[in-house]
C-alpha cells in the first residue's frame, strides 16, 4: 500500500491523509502487524477474507 492510495482513501472518507496514516499505525500496533507494508496489508486482508468465509456457528 502506498501513500497515494492512502491519500485517496482519506479523500473518500473525508479525512486528512495523516489521520488515515495514524489510524493504520494504531490498528497495526493493536494487532501486531505493520499495515503500511505490502506483507502486513496482505496478511490482514487474507485474515479478514477467511473470517468472512468461515461457516456460521451451529449454535
């Protein structure tokens, strides 16, 4: 993920680009992954996709 995409994301959300950067940094600190690196971004995207695809609890 690069700064250009984060700037576009900020624009779409109506936020300042630094706000998006700060939130990505904080989220990464909380989960232990660097969300600004291609590897970290791919890891989190994969985890979210797998979570979405998992079958519902039978209970």
